[in-house]
């Protein structure tokens, strides 16, 4: 999947719709559609890493997807949906912080 700044919002909306509509309308959790959505969201963290200007519509879409999944989980009480919501929100937080999913996370205290 080729995610660029020019098509990031459109790809996110498309993959988000493929996952969220079946979930909201029929309670169907499509893991394949979610994996595609997560792939797009993670690629967006790479594309917008260290950018000072990130479109509000893009941030809003990622945030609303996470909240939408979380709201559906109120009815389903599913650990899987909770994990899915958390992963999308993590992408949102990484974009805000100017980081990407590829950044190395420290595993312990730094020793000098």
C-alpha cells in the first residue's frame, strides 16, 4: 500500500469504513479489515513523522475511528475490540508526538 500525504486521508477513510460499518451495523468484527486499517494508520505515522503541520481532518478521522471502536465495545465487552481501539489511538498519539511506529522504544533505564 502506497500511503502519501496527498492520499492518506482518503485511504484512511476507505479502510476505516470497511471495518467500522459492519461493526456498527451488524456487530461483525472483521479482523482482516482491521489489519488493513492498522496498516494504513501505521504507515501514516511514518509519512507524517516530525511534520509540524498535520491535517486536522486526518487526526480527527483517526481519533474518531478509535472512539467509534471503543463505543461499540461498550456493547460487546470484547478484549479484541479494546485492543483494536488502543492500537488506533496509539497511532494518533504517535502522530501528535512526531514519532512513528518504527521508533525504538527504550526497554529500561539508560546507563551512562
